C-alpha cells in the first residue's frame, strides 16, 4: 500500500502579454485538458500572467470548478497556482 502523498507534476504556462478574456480562456482550456489529473492531485498548473484582471477572473473560475488556487506577485508578473481541491 502506497500511503505516501505523491508530488504532483507541475505544468507551467506563460501567458504574459495576453489580456482577458484570452488569458482566462487559455487557462480554462489547459485545466480542461488535464482535469482528471488535476482532480486526483497528479498535476498542478502554474500560470504566469502580467494581466491584473486575470488574477481575479482565473481564480474565480478555478474556485467555481472546485479547485484550490493561489495567486502570488513575483517581480512584474503574477503566478497563479491551480491544484486539487480540498
């Protein structure tokens, strides 16, 4: 029996330069393409964006879909981490 928590594979997407709604649509497309792996904790999405609106629209959509989300500012852009919900 494997009771060790697995470290999720990190899928990183750099959408800097994109503005909403394009940044939201890209994020949703990537989430849908790996939704089963996201749901069971095999994958974690890391999205880099420089669009401040995306730091609101993407997390809102992610939470509505039942995933956990974290937004951090790094230098001149933001990092949005999407992972398995709790």
